[in-house]
């Protein structure tokens, strides 16, 4: 058992992301096998360019605000208290739908960021 002060892990900004500050809960620093978990603070100016992960999938859990996810075909709004899944290889871009957003992202397995 281990208590994790994840706010001391970071913040980092992932490739192809901007103004999107991730604090690692589990992953490289705290071994969690083939899964990474991060607490993300994204001001309304933040987001991610369209990208994909050939071998990784995400689950986003919105804690505050709204997360907007676009895959190039459709856009979904993920309000606080809801979650969304992005499958491996699926292009996606995210932003806070013009508001500050806090969310948890679970990535399995962590992988590379590629532009479509």
C-alpha cells in the first residue's frame, strides 16, 4: 500500500497538447504495469491537437467543467460526473469546451503520440 502525493509529480504537458497540465498518479514514476493514470488541469485555453495512439486507449473521467472530444467525425461533450472512451488508433482532439476543466485520464498501455 502506498499514499501518492500526485500533485508533486509534474506538471507535465504531453506531446501535441498545450496548456494541459498532467500530474502522474500511476505510471512511470509509480509502477502500475501497462497502465498510466494522470490528474489533468486544463484551463479554457488548453487542449490537444488532433492525434492518435496506435496501440493505446484512453478513458477520460471529467471531475470539473466539461471536456470536448472530437474524433474528426463527431464531437462529444463529457460533463463532470461522466466518462468517455477513445479506442486505440482513433484520432482525437480535446479541449475544455471554452471553460476550465479537470479530469482524470487512464491510458492503457502508454504509447506514442502521432498526427493523423
